[in-house]
C-alpha cells in the first residue's frame, strides 16, 4: 500500500519495539494520540508505526497557516489522494471546498468520502499543537474522529493535549494515548541508540530519556560540532521560543537553582504570586518539572542551555542571580550550592577554601564517600593544583575500594611537591603511596617507606610535624613487617609510632595506629595487649567523631571475640561493624567485616550461611584489590568446602589462594594455605602429604601466627598422624596443643577444629590426656559442630546413637517437666532427688562438679555417702529422661548434654534480660516485657531445697528491677500499664518503696490527689508492717505538696 508523505527512516533511527507492539495492539481504535514536549520521538514513532501497518497512509505535517480550516482541508485532500493512490479520492470534500464550505461542514463531507476509502487506512496529523488554538479546526477534527468509519484510524502527534472532546472519547474507548513518560527512552534503548550512532555518552543520563537531548547533547565528533551548540540551538528554537520574553527571563534567572521554590523566586525576582506564576510557567514549559513538595526543577540539558544564555547576557543579571544562589546555599548549609555559585562568580579561591574545610571535616570523621562528593565539586585540574586535596582524595578512594585511582591522586600530590620543593607534602604523599600499595605490592611499599625515611632524616622539620610524619610512616612499616612475618620489627614499629603520635594528643592518626597495633596483637595472640590497644583506639575514634573508624575497631574486636570463643559478643560486634560499613560506603571495612562474619557462621556450625557470606566477602575483597584478604577468604572458603567433602572446589580455591599469597608475600597467609592443603590431603587419603603440608605450615608461620592458628594446625597435624596409625605422635601433637591452651587459658582455641573433626579429641580422652581440659573442649565443640550445608554420615550416626529427648521445663512457680511433649509426672519416690538434680543442672548450664552438687543436695551426709546418693539421683534422672546420654559425667562433673534440645523459662528469662542490657527504644521495652511475662512466681515455689533460697531471691530481685525499669519507661506513654507493673512488684516484694514512688509519680501525672493520698497511706502501712524506714517525703506527696521525691 502507499504511504504518502511518511518520513523515511533516519540513519540513526532506533526501532522502539516495546511501543510499536502496544500501538499495533490498539490498531482498531479510531484515535492514537502521542503527546510530549519537543524531541521525545513522537513523529519518528508515528512514522514507523505507519510504515509497519501495511495500510494506505496519508501523512500531513501541520503548519501555522493550517489554522484556516479551508486551507487545512485542501492540503488534507491532496494528502489523501496521494495516500490512496488515485486522484479524486475525496470528491465530496473537494466539491464542498469549491462551494465555500468551512469547519465542521468540511469534516462531514470528508466523512462521506472516507466511507469509500481503502480498508484500514491511517491519517496522521503531525504537530497538531500548531493549530491547537484554532477553534474551527479543532472542532472539525473532533467531528472527524467521532464519526470516523470503523475501517480507519487517525494518529495525532502534539506537544500539548489537544482540546478535543477527550472525556467522551476515553469513555467510549475511542482513544489510545501515549504521554511523556511512555515516550521517554529506557536505559536499554539509550544504550542501543548510543551504540548505533556513536558520540559522547557522558550526558546521556542527564537527558532523562529525552531523545533529542541524547542525540544532540552527545553528538558524534564526526559532525564537527562542539560545545553543545546543536542542543542549544534546538532548545532555543523548540522550547524557549514558545515562551514570552518575560518568561524566558524568569527561566534564565531561576536556572541557577537546583530546586526552584516560590520563596527562592521571590528572593531573586522580587515579590509576587510566585506559586501561581511558577505553576503557569510549568504548564507552558514541559521541561520545568513540578515536585510534590511545591518546588520545581529544570531538565538538566535544557538547564545547561538556559544557563549559557544567562552567562552571555550583557547586563549584571548573571552576577545577581548567582549571588542570591550563594546566599541561599549558605543559609541552607549547602556546600554544593555554595561552591557552584563561587565558581560561577569567579571566586575560585573561596570555592577551594570551602571545599578544603568541608573535605577536612569529612576526613576527620571518616565519611569517605562524602569526601569524594565534596572534592568532585572542583574540576580535576583545580584539585591537582592543591596537593592537600589530592591527598584527601587518595585516602578517600582507598577506603572506598578504588586503589588504582588512589595511587594516581597520591602521585599527583608527590609530583606537585617535587616541583615546589614542599618536603612535608612529599613525605605525606610517599606515606600515602606506601599505604595504597602494601596490599598488592609490598616491596614497592617498603621502597616508598625507605624514600620517606631518607627525606625525614635529611630535612629540617618542626618537631610536631616530624612526629606526625614519623608516626604515620611507622604505622605503615608495622603493617608491612606483619605481612612479612617479622613480629619483632612490627611490634617495634607500632609501639614507636604510637609513642610519637601520643605526644601530639588525640587524633585520628593515633587512633589508626592503635587500631592496627591491636589488630597485629590479635593476630599474634597477645590478646590482652590487643584489648588495651583497641579500647584506646575506640576512645580516640569517639573523640574525633569518626564512626567509620570506630566501626572498624569494632570489627577487629569482633574478630578478637571470635578467637577467644565468645561467639555471642563476636556476632554482635561484627554485625554492627558490617551495618556501619554499609551505611557509610566503606568497602574495605565491609569486606573485612564480611569475611570475619563468615568465620563466625562457621564457628556456630552454620556452614551454608558461612559459604554465602564468604562468597560475598571474596567478591568485595577482589573489587577493592585487597590481595591478603582475598587469599585468606579463599583459604576459609576452601576449608568449608572440605567440610562438604567437595574436594575439586577446595583444590581450585587453594590454587588461587596460593597464587594470591605469593603475590602479597605474606608468610602467615602462605602458612594458612599449607594448613588447608594438609586438610585436603587428609581427606583424599594422602596422609604423608598431609603431614608434610601441616609441618611446613607450622615452620613457615613461625611467630607470625597467634596461639589460635598454632593450636588449630597442631591439632590437624595430630589428626593426620592418627590417620596414619601413628598414635604416639598423634598424642604428642595433642599434648602440644593442650599445653598452648593451658598457657592461654582458652579452651575455645581447641574447640573449633575438634568440632569439625573430633577423632583426635576422642583418642586423647581415651588415653587420659588432661581429662578436665578435654572435657571442657568436648563440651564447647558439641555446640559448634557443623549442622547446615554438610553431608557427613558419621555425624548422622552420632545423632541416632545418642538420640536425645526434647525437654520443656518450667521453674518459675511450680516445677513442670515435659519430655518430647509428654508430661513427666512426679515420681512415687518420697524425696525426688532426680528433679532436684535436673533443676540444679538447668540453673548451671556449664555443669557442676560432683563434690559441689553433693554438698548442695546432701549437706549433712559424709562425702562418700553423698556422692553415692548423687550417682543414684543421676541414674533416676536418666531413667526419667529416657536417655543415658542426656546427663553427661566427665572430669568429675555433671552436665546436661549441650546437644539436648532444652526449653527452660529461666534460660529464656536470662536471655531476655541480657538482650535488654545495652538496648534502647522498642527493643528494650520488648526484652523487659518478655522477661516479666516469663516470671510466673518464685523459683520452684513448691520445693524447699536449702540451696534454692539464694537463687530464688536473686531471680525475684532481677524481676523487680526489670518491672520497675519498664514501669519508668512506660510512664510517659501508658500510665495504666506503668501502674500495673508497680502493683505487680508490690505483690511479690511489698517492701519495695521505689514501686510506691512510681505510683505516686503516676498519680501526680494524672493530677489525682486522692490517689496520691491512698498510696501514701499504703506506704506508711507497709513501712510499719515490714519494718523499713519510711521516706518522709511521702507524707508531703499525700498532702499534695510540690516537694520532689528523694533521689534513690
């Protein structure tokens, strides 16, 4: 079919399949309406749709002269003749034109002709906004659409919605509209278009899907047009020309604001009804976009053109506009706005100084993304002309995971200092370069430090300046020595650096070296010094207000808790550190915290979770090119693959870890690879090779390892010997590991490897190696065994072999015991010592020695008789629980099996109060409420055991404290509940005068003097009854006095 007048495809034209598909679905609608500002691709889309339709198409691009209906219909008759392929295709219309018909009359005549038109014809009226104000034309086209034959369709493109009878058309389902948001190019379409036409893509994002902005704002170089002149000319012609001179002047002046408000317009342009005027301006200029808060923004690329017009204006309007913009930005504490205004006003020095202050403050508080955002307000050339800004940038880039760009910024500062002879900047830049490179190229970092040391020794510097530079350099030297495994030099460097920086007072440099020293001590097993150093670092981070640094210290403390076996504290610290890292965009800290969190999941036996977290940590470490961390995470990930018996994955990961470790040159990291390779060969049956790797790991690590990694490796070496049936050497290894554990007094060091492979531990217990210590290690390891993400038949058989019941125990109020959901009734024994024993063991989760239990349960018996009776009680308890394994006896201690599934109200009570400590807000209220809910009455109220009374009093006291704390918290928001809690306290502890005080305070809050008098009277009666000294202020409260209560 013919398509007369339809524009041919442009060379750069992009087929918009998603929109074409929608249009073709609505082929039967009488009207398709495409409405959007200039440059959104309306005509191009309509032309593609018309060509694809296969129908007879008449295309008419409207002109201003077409506001005359007769001229329009004359042109329309010619277009239809061409489109339908025959002259005289609309005889009735041409006859009417000859006879002087006009407006709607012409439309009716054309409708008669269209009744005989080719089936499925399309009439396109392009740029309908040109005639939008001609009422006769609009009415005629409206009549044409309403009565259009079913076989035809009209397509209208316009910049504004035409004044057709839209409501009626929409109700009748006659129209399918596409607006600005529909026509906006998607990111995928923008990329496809840019690939097709080439050019500069840097401003594509600012085009916001506006195709004209994409095409003209990033015009290909081969067009030979620069400076945005194509885009500027288009905006002048198609956007600004539609506005009055006054409106154009407003838009120029207002373009200095990122956010245009009526208040800002009034400050800049004088008093007036700017809310209404801005609304009207936005209606006329679609590129002035309204927001829900009543402000407006100017489309980015249009704003560029308007600002250029303002800059070219011959008067002082540009200066006035930017001066007002600077004032408003200063009032709003908006550094971005202030710097932009300073640059436009030619006040570059002021802009640099403002950026320097803002960046310095962000550096001091560790807000690295904010540092980069602030610095990028200045052009790169300006930043490079100020070396302190380059050094700020280098540090921020390193901490946000961009080491290569950090290296470039530090080198720029060094080159500037070399040209100017500024020794301080030279040394600072050299230290920064060493800091950037030590993780990927340690020899290069040490070369930088040697150069810095040479400059320090051969130049005169102020004492404080020298101390600062020497302290920073020594801190980096300590890290390099740690990686090399030179523990003595590392400690000397850290201690000397800390000493130098301490002379200057609290600073982030001092906090940083203390943090790194604490990390070093943590790795080398000097846990006491590590805690002191990290505590000092945390204090100094708080003093300088650096939450990022504080969170990093928390992550290291979390790792320390992990090594010491305090898993609960480790999890809290590491999760807090990870949240803080993500909040401030600190990728380096996020990577380290994530890796440590993977180790925490592994220590808790959650292997599936550990794998997911290790994979994320590995991704982050690779992104920031932290090679030592990459190698360590690869080793840890390989070790959990070994727990899954996935040997191919483990081999692949360890090969990568070995390559990374060799690039870093870290002896500790390479020793870790050797240990993991030993474990790998232990699984694949190559016992001799396993022994070789494990012995090499111990030899290679030397002093670079702390006791935790030494103990773990010795344990695996003993397991390898055991696998080779060399029992004597295996026992010797276990004794070496036990000696280290005894020296550090940390059984948790041995619990980790024993949890993952208990064979050597069991062998040691059979041989009688330090039974007390190994019993404790066995208890700890039982809580750490892998239980998710592993498939070990041996572990499954252990569970079946030691089938344990599920116990539910109530100790508050009456003693109630359920086993596997069934009530365990009180035995017929006259004195039920089994229940007494289970209560003791529940209240003492870590177990008690047999002597201690015998003394508590049988205080009046001789020791031998008491121990015999205890054995009988244990026998009865095992019988009641239906499992011999439920009650463990080892190292002369009794304990409930740690693998026992036990739900006990006292343990839940303790846990709730533990959560409440340090909590705030809703978490604190919920934790206290849970504890109070669990306390149903005195501890085992139906028992009269002698040892019980002190514990009963302790739990009651803790309940009272929790209830009073919650009453105080709720008093401002829920007085009735606060009263109820105070009364509940008096019900169990009627002598508690603080509860009376809370009731008085609540009564005063309600302004209820009668209640105050009643409470005062009750208080006096309680004092007389229970013999405590009454507070004299209560008499005043009862009489309505304004005296404040005495402080407690």
